C-alpha cells in the first residue's frame, strides 16, 4: 500500500519543474479565459461599437461632427469643469486626509462619514438638493435672483454639483495611505526644528505623492464623465450648460448617431488616456517603493 500511494499521487497530480500541477494550470488558464471573455463582452465590444459607429460614414463626417458650435461648447465646458473641480478637490483631499490621519479630535468619525456620503447618495439626488437650495423656489433662490447671481442652470451649479460627487476620491486615496505610514518621520522632522509647512512639503507630501496622483486621476475621470447631478442642475441649455455626456444624450435622442458617437468616442479617448496615465503611475510607484 505504501508503494502504491506515491504512484497514484503522481498520476493524479502531474507536475512540472515549477511545481504547479496540471489541474492548477488548467484552472488558471480557464479563469484567465473566462475573465478575458467577460471583458470582451462588457468592455471591449461596447468600446469597439462606439468607434465603429462614429466612423461608419467616413472620417470626414466624423471630423465634421466636431465643427458644430454646440459640440465645441460641450467639450469646452467639460474641460473647464474638470480644470476647476480637480484642483479644488485635490486641496480638500490633502487637507482632510492630513487632518484625519495625523490628528485626533472630536467629530473625526463624523467627518469621515461626510467624506463617504457622495459615494452612497445618488448623483441625481445630490443635484436635486442643490436645486432645492439655489433654485428659483429654493431657500436662497430669491436672494440670488435679487442680486443677479445665477447658480442653477449655469456654470457655478455644474461646478458645485460635480465637486460634490467627486470630492471623496482624493481624500479616500490618501487617508488610509497616511494612516499606514504613521507619524514617525513627521515627528522627527519637527524635533529637528522643521515647521508645520516644511514638514508637510518635505516629508509628508513626497511619501504620498503617488497616492495623490492616483486620486487626482480618478477624480478627473469622474468629473469629465458625470451625468446625473449635472443633468439636474444644468437645465440642458444647448450650447451653454451641456457637458459632453449631456450633449451625447441630446444628439442620440435626435437620431444624430454619427455626432453622438463621435462625441462619445472623444470622451472614451479621454477615459482611456486617464486609464493609461493611472497604469503608468501605478507601475512607477511600485518601482520606486
């Protein structure tokens, strides 16, 4: 019996020099194939459809879609919104994460809960809240109207709504990272005479720079692609308050499929560029650790 068992084990578990059994290799390649099939069905196929439909009638019509004044306005508004929202959320994320990770104070858990709130609340609901606050019939609506200030159905409302749905991303990337790194190096710098700002810029910020860049990239991607909250506060004023996602919806509803998918392809290219930058940041960060 003792001589038969090893032979049986060798028959049931064919091994290679690396030590993996035949069944382990089969399982690994099966999982890889299933994952690739899943990605192909839910990611690559839709992306290919976007570009195929956009270029269906030739490159000339594809490029002509971007000559439309409303399309150019939507692109400018999207980029402008991201250019304003991302730096502001970066400053907030740095301040909030540094405060939460480095200090103990009353209400700390409540602050963390507030940071996570946009991740739990529907963007449409957040947009409706701002309409309730700043709309004509809202709490501050009459005051804003009397002073000639437009927030809802204007650029400020779009920026505020986009900020609300995107501000957790930078903070949520930095808080666990700062907590994991601890306070030893900062305390050593302060002991050697460094001030608070010098400690932050010379010690804290270099240690979290890759997490910061990662959070900024995610925030930018969400800001450019936000639909729900912006749809509520923008008013869908063509050429004025339509961002790229809203403009795509309008073109699609008008059966202008070439124009809709042309703008969608541009938004997709921006998203792919964001993912490429994210991947490069991750690889660079891992190599430098």
